[in-house]
C-alpha cells in the first residue's frame, strides 16, 4: 500500500485525516482513542503493530490545550501513521493503551512526568525521569525556564531572563 492508498483507506474510516509531507495524521476524540487504535492495529491491510513513540505538546490559551501524538508503525507493511488526541486544560486525562501496546508503559510515564497528563488504568503511573518529590511539569509552557535547584551543593541556576550576559 503506497502513501496515497493509505490516506484514502484512513479517510474511509476516520472523518479527520490530515496529510502533510507524505505523513498521515488521524485526529480522534479521547472517547474514541482505544477503538481507533484497535482498528489500526487489527485491520489486516494496516497492521499498525508497534507504538514507536508517544509524546505531547502544550498550547496554553488554546482549546484543547494539550495534544497527545501516538506514532504507529506497521512492521509488516512498512508504513506509519500518527494518531492525535486533544485534551482540555482542566481534564488532562486519557485512557492507557498499555494493553494493546506494551511500549506505552514507559511513554505514558514520560508524558505524565513532563506534562502532567494522567493515563487512566496505567499499571504503574509514576515519575520516570524527574525525582519523586519534583513539583510541576517541566515541559509545560507555563513552567519557568530556569531557577531550579540543582544536584550540585549550594548551586542555583537563575531564570534565563535574570542571567548576566
């Protein structure tokens, strides 16, 4: 299946499919995420059997504020698709996809750690990189750029706008 055929097949199933630079992006509602991923994985002509990445982006002042991006790969057919889900600022939760894609275990923990998105039903949702007592989510756009205490004795890095040139 070549990229135009893939796009056409996705458009028959999903109402919001976008194409840019030869890549397909399917946008779904949070409530339809699990069903969409199951279809993409189980449909014989698609067989998106690997979740190669899961990431998020933060858009303060917009609705939805957060976007999750699931990057899927078909090892059999050698094609890719991105599935995006928007999340409201006051309800940054999504269902876990660890049952269908075990690699999501670590990816969801990373998104939780850096953006504060909660994955309902995750088997072990806790910080993966930042210390357990860390306050805040460092990849949110409203998080300070600097000024956090470091691991060095007595050292302090001031915010970017307060540093000497």
